[in-house]
C-alpha cells in the first residue's frame, strides 16, 4: 500500500513560463514544509487556448476553471493561481488555503530606447491586454498633454516584449511581479507608481487552492499564508465583488497595510474605475483600523464594500464595460 504521507503531491499549474515559474517556487516551499515530493501537473485553460482578447471572452475565471475542475475531479491535490485571475466568489468545495507573501504589485513599462512613460512621443503605441491599464494610461497621457494609442495584446511575456523589440509597439505594460518571477524585471524601463496607475485587485499575489474536505492538506498549505497580504487582497477583492465587476473590467484597487512589530494597525484602500479612453475616472480611497487578529476578515471586507458603494454613488457603474452578474 502506498504511504500517502510520502507519495507525491500533485500541483496543478498553467503551462506558461510565468505560471510554471511561480508554481515551481510554491512546490519547493511545500516540499520543505511537508517533506513530501511535489510534482507539477500542466493543465491547459481556456484563457491559454483562446486567441480572443480577455475583454471579449469575459476574463473572469478563464485561467482558473480548468484547474478547479481538475481539483474537484481528484486529478491534482492543489493548484496555484495568480490571485488577480481568481473570481471573487469562492466555491464551497474549495479552500483558499494560502495567500503567500506578495511580490511588488506595481505595473512595469518596457519601452524602446529605455524611455519612461513621460518620454514617450505623442501618438506612441502602448500594448496591454488590460482595460484597467488602458483607462489609466490614457488618463495619464491626457494629464501630460499628449495622447497615446493603447493596443490590445495577448501572449506570454516573451511575445509581448517582442512587440517592442521588433518595433511594432513603442512600449508594453506588464505586471512587475511576473517579470520578477521569471527574472526579467531588469528589462523594465520604469516601474509605474500606484499614484498614477493603480494595479489590479490582488496583483502580485498568488492563491493556493485545494479541496476544502482535505483538512490535513488545508492545514499544511496554510503555513504558507501571509496574514498581511491576505488582509490587503481581501479588501481589494471585496471592492471588486461589490462593484460586481469581472477581472477584465477597468477596475483597479490597492490596499496598503501599516504594521508595527506586534500587529497590523491600519489599512489604506484605494480604488479606481474609468473609461477606456481615460476621459473619466472615479478615484476614491478610505482608511481604517485593522483588528489585531488578522484571522478576522470582517474589517477588510467591510472597507472594500463601503468604498465600492461610494464609487458606485459617484457613477462608477456606468464606466465599467463588463458586469459580472
């Protein structure tokens, strides 16, 4: 009989270079924690095979559903997702066992000739697959008295950077976390301040999921959880959920968590919703005290809901192209 405490744990992952890199890092951490071997199981998702732009295929869950199906079918033991791709509704059968320490949540610009965004010429072609980025980049260009052309792009990191290298685009915008995880962050010509381009809810964070009924595995994976990161992304995703927006809607959010040596003390949550051309943005923020016990998610959840309500009152609903009802 196989000893289940020594048999390999099967980690489900997308096949992209970035997904394999971040899953490999989690696999190593789980090996160290459990003493069990971990094998990567590559799974192709609909988001990987479709050539349509994310806004067209309804970005919510397109990179996640196949992994979740494999979990429920018992084909894998746990899965690693980019948290920003995870739908806000958590299935009862699955546990979000861990949210590890977040990597830099900012966006990064990779531009020709080492240019920064402010140095791009009028009419520059900037590639991104994100309506959120399009809205804020266009707004930023307008504030600088210039215009840019935001060009929808798909493909892996190599493909997107290739558009700049072959001269098809002047620049592309990617998540700094992804570039960091595959060792290409040095190619960024500028890290974009959240003061001008706020990231996607959960950007830079990973989600580790397993079947909720597997209590021993839930507990083991829970050792990788970072309470500060979880509190921050809980607030961001609460805002996204209350706006009833999918992950391809032009919604941005970032929670900055303040802490001393004893406990987290304060959270500052910012949210942005805008039109794709950047002519209209709703930008609001809120600050709240966080309970000493970060196992209590009530404050981050409430802060996200309340900020979303304020944004909706300011007209945010009319600015979102996708509503996840």
